C-alpha cells in the first residue's frame, strides 16, 4: 500500500503485537517490524500494543514478551488480563460467578499492581469472551492504579453487560469496535448511548465500517472517540482513511487521532522531540 499523506499526528489505541518470532494471522505472516512499517505508512506515530489470546494460560510470559518487543519501537504495551467469571450476563452465569474461584493462571490483584508500577506497561487489555472477567479484588485494584482498560466488546460481551460489570468502576474503559464486534449496528448504537451516562467510558474505532455510527458518536461526543486501527488484521491505512473520509470537522478528526487517545493513555501524548 502507498503511504498516506495527511496533516494529522495519529496515535493508535488498538494493535496486536505477536509474541513469537514468526507468527501467522489469518494466513498472513506478521512481525513487529512489519507492524511498525504498516503503521508508519499510515502516518501512525505510536500505538498501544498487546498480546493475542493464550487459552488456559497465564498472560505473564506473553505480556513480558510484548513489552520486550516494544523496546526501541513506537509501541506502548498494555498487559493482557483474565479472570474466572463468566461474562454472559445471564442469571445462570451470575450463579456460576458467585461460586467461581480464581485459578493459578488467572490475573491476581498483586499482578495488577506489579504491571501498573512496571514502567513497561501503560494500561490493560481485557477480552471477556475469551479470557473471562476478573473478580472483585482485581477490579478494585484496577481502580486503585487507575490505568485505562481496553475491553473487547460486541456480541459476546455487549455494552449493556459492560455497563453492569465494569462501567460503574472509576478506571477509564475503552470499548473496542464501538462495542459492536463484529459489525453489529444495534450494539454500536447502545455503546454510543452509554457515553451519556458514564464519564469514564470511551469508544475505539477499530473494525467500525459504518460512517453513520462513527459520525454520530464523534459529533455527539467529540471527546470520547479514540482512533484504533485493529492492526495487523486490518491495515492501518484503511483505518485512517475511514476517519479522513467522514463528514466531520477537521478539529473533531484531530481529537479522534491525537487529543483523545493522548488524554486517556498518557504515554501517547506528544514528545517535544518528535
């Protein structure tokens, strides 16, 4: 793809970084170097990165690998976390959650504190549909450290369930994919509605292909929408162009690309040496 030309300083709150030296995602070889090149092509100057899923395993090794592979790259690592609770939101799930107990591979409150005060990590990544929800001790420790939590939201973990389980907490929550993965317009609308009620809730633009929903959110809540590319499964050029072609003011685009992400994730703020 050709390099994009635009006037914006773009920072990205949603990119997955491979843990192994050679990884294939959906039939396509990826690497940290290739991810960095693709971000550069799109004019993305820095990005939040996190590991992919590790079924039934602790994320300690994967998190450390992502932090290590971010060194001397424009990447800022989020620690991926998991938990014993069922995110389904049903009455049956609530009963199971009442009896659930943390296993050895689940994230503990001590783990949260260690990640939070390790200068290699700048927030947390949570995918409840794959990794479960943390217990109350872990959620309380997340409130104590007050770093942003990037949450995979959609048909497996709806905005309504996010409101019931996470959004009453004080830490910033970024609902990925406008809360509607995969491409569920109704769930996206629900997530936009949540912005009226929860000041610590934000939406990222990764894998959002609908102009109507993005334009509505940006115009109604210009300070709450954050650019996310969804790289490497989506090329950053495509994600950037989807914002550039919206019918919104240039200042609103600048908020999405730079000001909003930099306010929520402090590490993404401009460096005077850039």
